[in-house]
């Protein structure tokens, strides 16, 4: 399931509840996105050509 935030437009301003929901979503999403960014910087993973389960054991 994909959870997305609420979007505001010119005619539809966000309610305080929608703003809080977006805030909670971003707080949970940020550490995951930072983790993926760090993994992308590992040179070992860019050259790794094996089964992901095997890669987990190697790391």
C-alpha cells in the first residue's frame, strides 16, 4: 500500500488535520529516504551482481 500526503491547490487549502497528517508522514519517511541515499553511496553495492539475499549476508 502506498501512502501519499494531501496536496493543496489554489482553491483548496489544507485543513490543520491534513497538515498534521503530512507532517507525520514526512517524519516517518525521512529516515528511510536518508537510509536509501546512504546505500546508494556505497561503491560495493554498485558493483555487486548477485542475489539480494546473498548480498544481505555479505553486508
